């Protein structure tokens, strides 16, 4: 898991965010529907074992799921 939280600004709320699960935490994609997000990640050729999926609520707090 990530050692540091990712700073998500308020306004990018209620979306699932895919990021790489390494120390660089590279942003991959975001979408309101997690199933669509998985398809977007697959199209980019990212291995599922190499990203973490996070839900970003309206207040901007980041939860690792």
C-alpha cells in the first residue's frame, strides 16, 4: 500500500481513482463507475496487481480500499 496519502482536491469528488501502487503514485484514470474504471485501466495496459483503487468522497479525504 501507499506510504503517503495522495492529495485530492475537493471538487474531484465521488469518483474511483486508479493509481500505481508504487512510491511514485502515478495517476492512471478516474471514473464515477468502478467497473468502467477497471475497463479504462485495462485499455491502458496496466496490470491489475500494479494499481490501487481509491474512493474519493466529497470532502477530499482519500481512503485506500
